[in-house]
């Protein structure tokens, strides 16, 4: 089925083009937290985790209440083997928005990785209470772009 692709939004899976597009936006406004967050996602999808972490951190410098950037930071910290820092980023995401299903799922996954299984189950239960389809997010536990 044909897919509508607008010039300013690269096709999913076209991460190099996405990265170029976000760099173009940031050339106009290097403090755009949405562009920084989305650049981090494109970098993460290329396996460039340290650079992705830097992009999410930069986004938070300009918008400390960006639940997406906090959650994405947690995902990357977990991938980099820094689960304690990931827990803190999850807590910050949830302090910003307690109804963010992605943050609850990420929190549950990170808690499970550090052996806090009951806490992990509780966090995942909150996600499922917010949305019964939240379980579908567990395997991917990936970063997310902002519109």
C-alpha cells in the first residue's frame, strides 16, 4: 500500500536521511529540543548510542520537562549498561508525566534488568492499567520521536 511521505519527515527506516533532516532543522535552531530528541532517535537506530545519549541530554538542556527525551535517555543508558542511571532517568520521566506508558514500560524493563522483579512487575502493571496494549511495547523497549 502506498505511504504518504512529506518532505520534512523522512521515511521510517531511512535513518541517514532522517539524521540529515534533523541536522538541517538544528542549523536553523540549534536549541530545538524536538529536533535534538529526534536526532537522538536516528542515531540510536544506527547503533550510535553515545551520540544518541548526547543528543537526548542536549534536548533536556533546552526542555527539562520533555518526557520523551527523559525516556529515550533511559533506554540508551540501559543499552550502554548503565542501569542505575537509567532508573533515575525513568523516575524523572515519570515525574514529568505519570501517564506516559512508554516511561512505565522502560522503568519496568530497567528494574527487571537489575533484579528488582517485584518493582518491575508493579511498573509494568501501571503501564497495562493505563493501556492494556502496553505489553506489546515490552520486547522493543525503544526510543520514540516527537511530532
